[in-house]
């Protein structure tokens, strides 16, 4: 596990006026750690471990067979979207044997990004189901890996059977600007959903 210098985490004096919690989820090898690392303005906290020979017999590495490490707890980073608004990013582990951590990580989250790899699209079904069942606003970000087949947002939405209002965006998890745009889209989407739910609650007799 990488160590984190406490000086990078900031002090009470430089804490943002508003901090929102965002989850970065998706299947094994979809690019969650890469996205958090690309956009974070602090040195990200990572809980990556080398893939063991035993783990390779459990985890499906087809399509990501060059992957040598895996997240076993979470990734953590922070990005300032604008003055007074920062996002705390929590990357979830991708393998199903670590899903028991998701409930704790999702507590208090504004919304989630579900990273999708079109080479292994079915891997993000569990994350989609998880957030839909818990009514956590989310969008699907298709990580455009080099050499992967190209699919449009509508194709991915149909393949995942998403609700019509769930955004699908294309991104490069390695690129800071691309990742930041995904996060802005999520905050906007989650804000609309939370406002609609609040208005619905107020309007009930």
C-alpha cells in the first residue's frame, strides 16, 4: 500500500466550503485506480496488491491479462471542481469477493461513476444493479481502451438496459481533463435527481 504524506491531505484552514463524496466503481481492470490517480490533486491513497497465483485462478483476467495488481480495499483522491466545491473520490474494489466493502464506501455518497470496458461490458452489471437498487445517482463512463471496439453511448445504454435518464459518456481514464468532465457530468446529473426527489417529497399530500 502506498503511504500518504499527511501534509498532502490539507488542514482545516484549506478545507473546501463544500465537499461531496463520489464513488468510482466498475469491473475488474476497468480503470478505476487510473481515473482516481489521473484527476486527484493530492497524491492518491491506493490499496493495490500484486495479483497472486491463487488470485489469478479466482479472478477473470481475460482481456486484462497484463494487469499485475488489484485494489483490495479502496482508492482515495480529491479534486476541486471550482472554488468552494471539492469532490472526495472513493474507488471501489472490482472483484466480487471484496463487495462487502461497498456498503460502507457508499454511505453518504452523492453519486457514482460506473467505469465500463467494452471488452468486458458484463463486468459492470453488478455495479449498475447495486446503484439502481439503492437509488444512488450514477452515470456510466466508457473507458476507451486502445484497440478496443468502438461503441456509441446509445449502444452501451441499450446493452446495459439502463434507465432512459442514466447518462453514458465516453472517456479516457488516463486523461485528467477527460476524467474531470465525467465528474462534472455526474455532479450535474446527481443534483438534478436529488432535486427532483426533494420536490416529489414536498409535493406529496
